[in-house]
C-alpha cells in the first residue's frame, strides 16, 4: 500500500492563442493550477485544471491550506474515497466552481499516478471504448470575427477532416446571427456539422426566437442558450426546439446533470473534467448520460478529454481548442480530423517542466509533506 508522501502545487498563466470573445465575456488568460503527487513507492502523477482569468489564487489557497494537507498519508489508490472525502470536507462551500476546479487538479493527478503505476493509458484504464474520436473546432468561430474569417476557418478545418465547426452566437441583432450561419452553411455544405454556442447569453424569449430562426441551418446543437441554473427554461426550450440543446460546461455537480437528463432538458451533455471536479465525477456523468441515451461532447481541455471521450461508449466529439502547447513537449495527435488517444501510461500529457518552472508564479508554488502539515 503506497501512501501519499509529497504534493507539489504550482500555477501558470497561459495567454489564449487567439482573441476569444463570446456573447458575455472575453477569455483573458488561462490560470492553470498544477498538482503533482508522489507516493511512498516514488511514483508520481500530475493533474491540472483551469480558470478563464479569475479565481486562480483562491483555487491555490484552497489546495494549499485545506485539500492537499488532508490527503498526505492516504493510500493513493483510493481515488474514489479521496474524492468523496474532499468533497464532503468542503460541503459548506460546494457546489461551486472554485472547489470543483481545486478538486479536479487533485483527482486528475491521482488518476495519472494510478494509470502510470498500472502501465496503462487513461482511456484504457477508464473504459477503453475506442482509440480515437472525431474533432470539431471552436478556435475560428469567436463572436467578434467577421463572417469571412469564420467561413475560411471552417473550410480549412473541413479539408483537414474535422467533423464540424462551432460558431458563437448572440449578436445584438438576430439577423446578424442568421446571416453569419447562412453564409457558413452555404460555404461548407450539408455534410459538415455546425455547432453554435450562446454562452448563457439569452433570456427565455430570446432563446426561443433564436432557436426558431436558426433551425433551417440544421445545427448540431445550440449550446448554453440560457443561464445554467434555469432548468425549467431549458426543459421548455428543449421541448420546443428542433435543434438539440447542449449544456454542461457551467455545471459543477453530478446531481445537476442528473436533473437535466431526468427532465429531458438537453440533448447533448458537455461535462468538463476541470469544472465537475475531475475524472472521477466526469465518468459518473458520462455513464449516467448513457442511461438516457445522451451523447457526451465535453467542453474544452482537449488534451485530457480525448482520453475520456475514448473511454466511454457515448463519447462523441473532442473540442479542438489548443491550450497547453506552451507547457507541453508534444501536443494532441490529430489525423484526418480524428483525435488519437495517447498510448503512454497516465493522462498522456507530455509536460515541459522547464517551461512550467519558468512560468510558475512563485507566490503559489509550494510543497506539502507530512512535516509541513
């Protein structure tokens, strides 16, 4: 039985590769907490999570002051028990983004360690449903981009074998969204998927009007049309809309997903390992969704989610948004539009520790051991 002896935490800020604007916000910087866990056998696992510009310092304090000290001395193989213990320990502050992001960094590190010791890649350890999954791209569909740029990016992605492109919607005037999607559909043809994302930017009446107006374009889905906590609104919209409704990137509890599924409030689930609290709850959501015959198309984190999509039967797409290139040695492998699950043991993320150490914010870099707790 190998006990957790040391935990190293750090955080780096990563600037987006392109300007990212949607209906409600700009993606300013990716604060990336990193957790490396070492057990008494000397085995290590590294996990991570992210913010889009705020809250990183709070995540790091939660890790340093509360979560990491709690698991020093624990059996590193007891991943499920540790996740539930940490969630319960913080129950007075859950369910929320800060806690979930912190839990995710620890949980992904434990899964990485577990897979490395077993000599298995994550996608095999977590289920082994398939070796690759189709990609769609979001990087060329941001709300501020002119329609010519969106069309050019989509045509390029299609030529590379990508399955589809996501376009942000929520322009002040409905006709603008219609014109952009009309031009895109005409350019890419009917054999290429168009996903859309409103980023919770609509009220109920606006969401219904937009869904009706965009239905002729045969969209793969409309993502987050309403505030994430408006389940009743999503129920009504899902029943009225011919286009599937996608939810999940802004949900932080498996129980929230269960209610959406049970009430038939969505057609696509986009559970995000970095926001749900790690791989352990991600798999619970994915398997629950399979019971409702709902596909899983996770939000963001392509370097991690490729393995999770390939682990489960109902994993459908990987979202292409590069985010770790500056702190990894090798990136995600994509062949003919298919994301290939890594075969190396662990998460399959090839961290560049020189780059990480040079970028790490000293204020948040810390080593936790039994002596320090």
